C-alpha cells in the first residue's frame, strides 16, 4: 500500500506542532539536479544548501512560518526534504527521527540508508524498517540482493547519471518519452525515478548494458 500511496501523492508530509506540513515534490528535472548535487558532497556547501532548502520548501516555508517554527525547525524540515527527494525516503525519515546525528559532519548526503542491502551485514538483502529491539527488518528484499550474493556491484546514482545518453535513448524506445520535450518539468520526480530504476534493472536496455556490461 505504501508504494501505491506514493504513486497517488508523491509529496512529503512532516508533522510540525500538530499540523501536517506539505512539501511538494520537485519536478523530475529538479529531482535529477538534487540527485546529482547530493552525489557530489564537495558542491553541497552550506550556502548552496540554504538556497536549495528555500527552493524546495516553497509554500511550506510560509506554512512553517505561520506555525511559529523557528530557524532550527525550518532547517530540519529543509534538510529532511533534501534527503527525501535527493537520496531516499528512509534516509530522510532516519534524519527526521533523530537516528542520524544532525551535528555529525554537517553533510546530509552521507546519511545512512537503512533500507539498503548490506546495512545489517553482507548477508542482509535490505528491505523494510529495522526494529531497534530485535534488530530484524519488518520485511526483506529477495535474498539475491544481499551483497554476499550479488553478482554485480551496487550502483550509485552518480554512476547511473553518468549514463544519461543511454537513459535518454531508453526513455524514448521503452516508454515513448522525449526527455527534451519539456516533460521533465511537468512530471514529479518519482515518475522519472521509477522509470530509471526499471531501465537499470531490465536486461536489454542501453542503461543496463552500460552499468552492468556482460562478462565474457
């Protein structure tokens, strides 16, 4: 149900002083930009982060202000939104819930994704939230996704976005989408993300061949 709910509403909602603050999903274009930004931590200076937070919060900034939120809460909401749309919802939830030290190294892009394969060890295939009491996940991905069983390296968005030409051609041949038509400015980030992930995991696509070249 969670994936279907995200399909219906790709926005982020944060509880602040008894109210739900809605942070609208960035466009597919801006989502790409955020992924690239968080893949290059040297470029994410405090000044750049403040600009991105202001842009990403949009109308939510005004709502937070009306609720009397101080600069600390606004910064927390902004960094959570950066992580949610620029890294993963799990990393954002961990940061919002205090599971990641906000005063650690000051770099939101290094937040640990607790859903990722290998988080609990080399035989962990990744999956749902981890119960702090038992140390077990609510659910698990297929066993073959565990690092110990992986037949290929885990890929980062930095590696995927380096194959943009392949993504561009695959989007046209697989979905009939011309990424230069302006559609990336009209669609939410999730719309593009799920398609790129599908292309990356589908044998026969240009992207799949580029990031996972066949071994001889």
